[in-house]
C-alpha cells in the first residue's frame, strides 16, 4: 500500500480540529518518536552519521558554494530581555526583505570577521556563517527547541562556550544600535536584535531518500530534496487537490489551524477516502499515526473531547 507522509506541528496546536480528531481516534497510533522537525525529516532522508548540517545544505541550495567549508546557521532572531535574562521569541520568519538582510549582515560583518568568520546572506531569513575548519563547534539547539526558553540555558556553557556567548552578545549590541532596528521598533514591529547559531557542519557527500515528490515551503526540505535528487514543489492546495497522487510527503509543520482545516485537510481526506493508500501523520511533538480508509469502520472508538 502506498503512503502519504504528512509532517505537522505539535499535536496540541490542532486540538480543536474536529475531523482530524475523529480520524485520530479511529486510526492506529504508533510508538512515539523523538520530538522535533529535524527528527521527523530523518525518517525520510538519510545522510552520513552525525547531526544534520543544516547550514551547509541551505548554503549549497541558495548559493552553490558550500564546498568543503564549515558552516553554521546564523539566522536573524528576536530576543526579549527580561529582569533575570532573556528569551528567544522568534528565529527567521521576521518578514525581512533582501535589502533588510543585507543591511544587517553588513553591520555585523566586522564582529564576525574579527573572529576569522564570514557572515553571508543565504536568503533574507536564513544567514550562514563560514567558520574556519579548525574551530570545534559546540552543540547549539534547534530554534524550535530554544523558542520561549531562557536564553542563557540554551547557549553553550563552560569555558568552550565562552567564546560563542561573547560573540552572540557582541552581535546583539551591534543590532540594538543599528538604525534600521530603531525604525522597526518605532513602527511597533519586532526587531532583529540577535542571531541564532545552529545546524553546523560541512556539506554531506550524499543524501538519500525513497520519497517521490515532496510538497514544502521550507528551505531545509528543499535543500535535502535537491541533494537527494527528489522532486520538490511549493505548497499550493489547489494544485495538490488536483494532483494529490503525485506527492508522497506533505510538509505542513508550520501551518496554522485555520489554514490546515480550510486548505489542507480536504486534500488529505480525499486521499483517505479514495482508498488504496494510507496517510502517515508525524506531529512535531513526537506522536505518529497511520490512517486508512477502513479505519472509518472503527465506530466503537469514541472521539475524545477537545
């Protein structure tokens, strides 16, 4: 039986999705997996052992010059200061235009070049830091793991992390004083007052996948698919509704409930009702489900209250 794999946000975000809840109640729940978006991608893409080198993959996709260099994501971020620290409230998805990104990266250039590093714009919301190969990169959590958490607890600790904490702090000072940000704050828009470092590594020699066509708006998925030789298209519910049998992975991990119910659940439901294939749901919170047309007959399974 063929399968449509669907990547979704944390399950509680869709708690009020009535149709989905009914199917989940009648579907088959699998063993929970490791939470996280990258963990879900690992179920569909494989690469050499080690953490996913997000920065190098994206750099190769957008600029084609990753080479054998060591890269680190340095994505634009919004940090909210608090009485006893600060919290990461946004990473990427800050509505930047290419000229905005160019202005901010130019302001930060000296801060990073003083450490032998080079900051480059990939696209407006994704920046990459070229790091000397001799530098040992500490662990940096993925943005989704760090969002809303105490900033200090997420940064590298100890003596080895001191350099990176100081570098991020210096970048925050530069961005706080950047006139572009003053204008943005005056307009009541969240500033870009930090960068979030993560996803370090070198370009993998190979990426493999057994997927057919992938539907996604995420740059990392595009980078993985390109490296694996998998066809990938942007999200368009109208095209998906008329050509739903052509794709095997539907990436909805950043989709709001209203868009899911209005645009995407009808596409998924059509695939289910047609039979002949199953739908495999992967929530970012780790839950995994299989849904099949025959599961509609499990009428004895009651839908839990929202």
